[in-house]
């Protein structure tokens, strides 16, 4: 090790790989991954979130995790967003494209994508 | 892209209960399910809940699985990792209620929340065999900081200001040690040593740091080297810790490869290298002068102080010698500052302390709490209390050098000075909990038996004195004690304390003195009533059968390994068969008959 910069470079490179274990993130993206969810295509949606969060450099503040069946199987894949001080947002019938939009507008932009939420799905 | 980490504990405790097999089963099962690109399996150091091993933690949710077996792996992978359903039956459930899944995350448990992990910050979190994971957790940043921004004197001042005291037992201020050894930098060969010869009964925090975060030790020793002007360090670790030795060696090799040990570290011209020296496990080698004598290749015996190691230590050169846990605090103090460290703890004991919980306690394992935490909090909250509804009797701290804390002092805030005041000592942090079934005379005898074995024999007070103490105790527990023996015990103890050469002898009588202080009535019961109130001392225990209650079924006789139970001619009124009796000359006092009697006819007393 010849310089502090070299150490900092390793730290930056590795940080994303261990941040998962700190449990200090604010936003949680929870993907329903029961049999119904997986059958409806939750797996690519989960992967889209995981990759998107990493690509946008949000690993420090956003956790992508999974849960079991929430009980609304007809709306799967279901994705819920938890943020401190805000009400939970439930997105339904998610796809990879929708996931990308939610990531960009809701997670980064702070604006709920109303058209994908369970509230608008029920109205339709 | 990795979305989840499965952390398998690879500490000694979990390894011996089969964690390597579990880790490879996870690897195989994850591959079988096509999840290898999404889920990473990581081997970590000890997380502390050794009683529940093997433990597995799944991140990012932090789900804490305990007592995992190879057969459970497929279920965890298909349910949790694939479908996101926590396998509730394996989740650590400290309250034993039906809502395990609600506090599935480790971070929500009382065990974890009540702790403050400074020395153990990375244990159970990073892979100890990956220097890059350590660097990601700000590893080696403290070394970088001292080498590029601080003078050696500033480093020493920071450690002095922090109030850090030695975690190995005596609690000597670490900064002072460094300062004493700091003179004449650059002109004299000096050494930095680490005492990893953890010998206190029941203590294993040093092993845990070596196994779980070995780079923290390397970084801290390099910092100490810079502070006092030493270019060579030695870690003295017992050969009985094979995993610790192996991981430390891997860590040293990695640090050399990354240029964090060796020549011209960070391009600052500072050189430092580190080697391991293995000890054969003699308790006396945890004493600093004996440890250095052993590193020199001689028989591990202490030598008189002064001269202190800071003046004339290893190979006769100025040497700084600290304990593993002490070193583990150093990088944090450098990075976060002396004021941060000072803000934790009590007036004279700063920072945190790791305790190894053992004995009659639910969560045996390792916990780290701020100094000044009460014994009650450690035992009842973090330790989960005493199993089987038994009553707390005493806690033993400081191993064979320490003493007992009786139940009425359970609310004492634990720090160096309070413990000394109540006749015990911090020691390295072993904390053995005892309940009403423990006999305090027997406990004192147990520790003394250990010191008699471990006395190196160099000085007479320790070699002969402890042996005589043990003989007096043996006399008492075999029912031949006299009241004068108590005075003899005290008198001899005080001679041994004041006349022994090193810490081993100077502290060896402590278990006797402290049990005499707090549990004198138990000694008297042994001597005067010839009874052991806890029913432990075999020679003072009698098993008897109440002939009136005995129905003559013979279950006890069948289960007696010594054939000491025989049928009598007496048939109690209302019974059909003749009753049994115990032949006390044959009885080995094993107690096997007790649970076999459904009619509660057998009593112990």
C-alpha cells in the first residue's frame, strides 16, 4: 500500500458489497416472493430492483428484500415500499419496466407512481 | 448482482457444532436453485450467541437463525431465499412467544440491542479471511491517519486522553504503557507484543477477535509500533486456538501482500512487521514477563518487576505489551477520537468491555456492553436469565484471579474500581453465573485446583502456599474441617498475595477470600454441621430412602450403578412389598436414584 488513495479505492469498491449487512438503510423495497408471486414473475422484478438500486448508487439508503404472500395473489407481483415517516405504498402487477419507473420516479424522485398502486388497480 | 448474504458463523463454538458443513450445504443448495449469482455465502467470526450455535444470519433483513442443522438448509434456501418466507421455527426467539417472525431481525433482539460493540464491531459481520471486507469497514484507515496526519506523541496523547485501560485484567492505562516505552525513538530496537494467551477459565473474547476480526489487531499493533518507535511485533497466542492462529496468519499474509505490513507503509517510510509465536497453553504465560520469556524461547517463567517491560522487555529491549481486546479498541479511538471513547463508560473506566457469559445462564456467549452496566442487566436482560427457574446466587468474574459477586450486589455497575472494591476483579472478562445448586466452597476449590496445577513453581509462596490452601479446602469439603481452618485460610491467603512473584500467585487466593467474605456461612455449614447446603460436596451428602414412603418397586436399585441399594425385610403399613435402603458404604453419591423414584421416597441431604 503506497498511498491513502489506494486504500480509499479499495474501500469504495468493497463498500457496496458489505453495506447489505449494516441494516441502516431508510427505504425498504419489499417484493412478494411466495409461489404466487414467483409464478406471476416476481423474480425478474426483484432482480430489476436489486440491479437498479446498485446502478443508481443507492445501496447506502435502499434495501431490496423479499417477503412471503401478502394475500392478494390476483395482484402479484406485488411490491411494497416502506419509508420512515411515510405511509407504505403498495404497487401491484409489477413488471421489469414498471420497476424501473418506480425506482426512478418514486425512490429517486420521491413521487409515488399512482397508476401502478393497488388503489388505482382496484378502481380500474 | 448479489441481493442477499448468508452469514455462517465460523467461530470455534459454531465450528465444533458443525458450521463448516452447513456453509457448504448452503453453497450447494444455492447453486442447485440457480441463485448463485444473487446470494453470497460468507463465513464470519463469532457473533456471540454461542449457546444457540450453529448460527446463520441472512441479510439484508438480518434474520437470525439458531441451532441450524444441515437438514434445515434446503428449507431455508427454498423458503426464505427463494420465496421470502422466514423459516419461523428456526428463528431465535428470546421471549418464547408465538411471534418469532415479528422479531426475526437480529437487530431487534434484546441480546443485540443492549450491547455496544466496539471491540467486536466486525465479529460476525465481515469475513475474517478477506482484508477487503475489513477495509470496507474503514479498516486500516486509522493506520493511514496516524502515519500521515499524526506524530507518534499525538497518537500516545490520544490514547491517554481516551482513558483506555488494559482489557487483560489489571486495567493499567494503555496510554501510560505506550508513553513509558516511547523514549529514544529510532535509536533503540523496540518491540510491540500482543498477549493472546487467553487463559482465564471461561473467557474467549480474545479468541473471538482473532477469529472474527484479525486485521483489527494487526492495524492496532502497527499503530502502537509507530507510537513507540518499534518495527517488529509478536502475537503470543496459544496453540489450543487453531482457528484463531490460522486466520491471523492468513490476515498477516494478506496485510503483507497489500503493503500494510512490511517496509515503507503508505509511502511514509514507516516499517512494521508482525509474527506469531505459539504458546503451549500454560496459564502463567499470560503474565507479561513470563510471556516475553516464553517468546524468547525459554521456559515460561515470570521475572521480577521492575524493570518493567517498557524499560527492559522482550530480549531486554523496551516493549509494549497489550491484550487483544485492548488493541481491538485502538483503531476506533483513532478514527472517532478520544472524546467519543471517553463519552462511553464510567468516570474511571472508559469504553466498553466484552464479557464471556458462562455457567448457569441461558445465552452463553460473548457480549459487549458499556462500562458501568449492572450485573443484573447483563445476566437478566442480555443473558436471558437463569434457566430452569433457579435463583441467582453469585457471579464469578476475573477467572482464577477474581472473586465472586453475591446476589445482593447484583446492581453494582461493573467497572474496574467497583469490582476491586467488592473483592473481585475485571480480569479478562469471564463471567460465570452460579445458581443455588452451586456450592461456593467447591467453587473456591475448583479455581484453586486450577492455580495449583498452573503455578510455574518458581517462587515458594505460590508453589507451596496454594497447595496448602487446597489441602485445607479439601479437608473442609470432606467433612474434617475445624473452625480454625477459616483463620488459617485467611492468613495463608494474605501471605501468598503479598509474597508471590507474579500476578498468578498474587491473585490466586482471591476466590477463597471472596467466598469467605460473602459465603462464610457455607464454610461454617461444611465445618460445623458437616453438611453441604447446595448438595455438591459428595462426602457431605447422604442419600436416604424413607422406608414409610418406599413401595418396594425397586426402580432405584435397578438404576444404581454401584449396586448400593438393597431390599430390607420391612414392609411399611399399607404397602405390599418390602422397602429398600441405601448402603452408604457402597453409595457413590451420583444421585441417579433420585429421579427414578416416583414416590419421592429418596432424599438428599
